[in-house]
C-alpha cells in the first residue's frame, strides 16, 4: 500500500499521516472524520482531529483536519500533532464537492509531490454563482483540469449520485474512496467494521462505502440508472395537442424549448395562458419560415425569454411552490428523514409593501402605493420578516390562502405591468427582425434583465428600459447588434450597475 509515513523529503524519520476534509453542512463531514479516528485507533495509531466551521449559505465549507501517528513509532512518548493543515504538507485531501476541491488547491493543501485528492465531481453552486445576473457558473471542466495537475493522485467521480442511489450521504462514499485509494495502511474490512461500530444507518452506509471503494480501486464509477432527457411532449399529452398546430414549423432546437414553455405556463396559470404564449410566438414563427434552411435563433431566444417573462415570480407563485406535496417530499429526501421521524420546515419570508400591492387588483394596488398614509400602515407590518412553519396547519393554511389568489392574478397590478412590457418588447423584436435579424436576436435577450422581485426586479427593469430607449440611437450607428450585446453584458456584470452606466455614457 502507498503509506505516507516516511518523510518524502528524505529525512529518516516517521511523520504523521495528514488528512484534510472539506465538507459542507449536512454531508456528514464530521461523521467521516470520526470514522477515520475510530479506524486509526483500532488499527494501532494515535489520532487527533480538529475542525473549523465554515460560513452558512454555501460560502464556505467546514475543514476537518486529522493527523495519524503509529503507536509503535511513538513508543513511550506522545507525538506533537498539528491543529490545522499546513499548505504543502497534506497527504490526503477529501472534498465533498468539486468547488471545494478547487478551494483546497488554491489554499495550497493539494500539491503534486505529496497529495492524494479524493473528490466528488458534482456541483453545489456558490452564492456568487446563484446571485449573478447572468449565467456565471464556474467551468467544471477547468476545475477538474486544475486539480488533476495540482495533485499527485486524483480520484474524482460523482459521489452525490452514488449517495442518492444507495440512500446514504457523500461522506460514506468518500470513506469508500479513501479505502479504495490505498493511501492508508488498513484493510477494507477494517473500514467496514468502523461503519458497523457506529451503529447508525449501517446498511445504507455500507452500500455507499462499497460503491465508493470500487470506483476508487478500479478507476471506474459504478453504473447508475440513466436519467431520461427532458421531453415535455412525451410527458404530457395535453402539451402535444397544444403545440401540434405549430409543431411542423419548429426545428430540433426550438421544439423542446417551446414545449417546455408550454409546460411551464400551463403549470404557472392554466392552459389558456399557454395558448396565449403560442399565439405570441406566431409572428416570430412566420419570420423564421421566411428564412428556410437557416437556424431559427430568433425563435429559440424569444421562446425561452418569453416563457420566463410570462412566468414571473410573485407572492402567489412563491406560496404555491412552497406548499406543493412534491416540495415536501423533496425536502424529506434531501434531509434523509427516516420512518417515524418528524420534519419541520420553517420559511423565512419578507414581502415588502410593493409585492403585496402588486398581488392585489390593479386599482387597489395603486391606491396602496400612491396613498402615503395607507402605505405607511402596510409598511409598519412589513418592516420585519416572518418565519412561517409550512409543516404546521397554521403556516400551511396561510400560504394556501395566498396561493388561492391564482385565478385573480390576471387582474393584479403586477400582471398588467408585465403584460404591457412583454407586448411592447415582442412588437419591437418583430419590427426589427424584418430589417436586422441579428439586432432582433439581441433585443430578444433584453427582457431577461427583468427578473425576480423587490430590488432585483426594479434594478433589472431600469436597465431594460434604458437599453430599449437606446435602440433607435444604436440603429443609426450601423453596428447595433454588437453594441447592444456589449451593453447587455455590462448590465449583467454587476448588480449595482456602475459598469453599465459607464458603458452607456461612453456612447455619447
């Protein structure tokens, strides 16, 4: 076995085995560290473990640090073991997610002369990735390449899928990968015995352990049931009948997007709303028909952005999604609730007066927003957020009442505002497409700036209005599509909009 006990720098001395574990909350990082301690102590080693908690909301992982030292080498003296990993001096790094492996590299814990890196390749997106105005996800392929170059040996595969398939946690799969990697001086049966001594979730943990062991030892991840690709038309006969009138005009690229839009909007409101979506797409489909043999890029972008715009987020939608049976089931699966255990779900909600008024009929909503004393009263009730326990009857019924306003949504202030914006945007896209197809594609992207609710929605709307107002000026300059694309990217680069303002000012 590859046992890192002798100092690789040539000194004739015994050194500890150093292990760093980077894991997020709920992934069993503490259990994994405890297993390694128990394994070592039953295998004739002295062991020490420390941990430094990370920050909540996926901005940092807890680092568990373990050092193992053979009792036989210590004799009657106790070795001095470190409390934290030292860059350049870690033998084994275990990461529960791909970005955490990348962070271990940037911290210097992973080095090509010493470190065996064990990591899952699945992604849990960081807060910066999730809150970005555009698609700002880090390239997973680039991360894999960098960690492969930085480590002495790399064992990387999708441990989250294995954990789900075996009904366990990523920690059990990592423990199996550790055994399969051969970096510790213990037999496989010793690892398994450690899990059984724990006495909790033994069978599922052993299944996950064995799958992780085989993946690391053989270099091949176990075969899992293949996920079926998303095909809205195959899932719902109602979708097929709705899309049928325009189906022949759709390409292999636009067909699944249009179908997905129909599914989304029928779920968001009703089938009539989905029919309105297809009716709005009709002029764009006619434009594409006049361009036979060419990619229908305009239809694809309009179909995607129109579906997202029509399914805007409001208090009704939020309430409806939070009380769905499928959500309760998903949460139960994520936290691995066992039979006989109770689950409590507490939502933190902070709707502002603006969101409340926008949910009401237009006349009443405007009255609240435009009448200072009324708005002041509502503001006094919305200054602080509320914790709503949706797993309780009271909390569930509160959101149920809000969700029941769905049939009244077409009369709401927000609906009227969004419908007006969508109609004007689509008319502008169709008008421009007849003269400048490339510019029309860029205009099709613009409505994507208006998203979310609250301050995010207001800032996006302001940027959208600014860019729409600039279109006549850009068309007169002769390179409108490229310039609008640059301005749109500047608008999505930062939420504050400082870069966007500078880009707009530069046009003067």
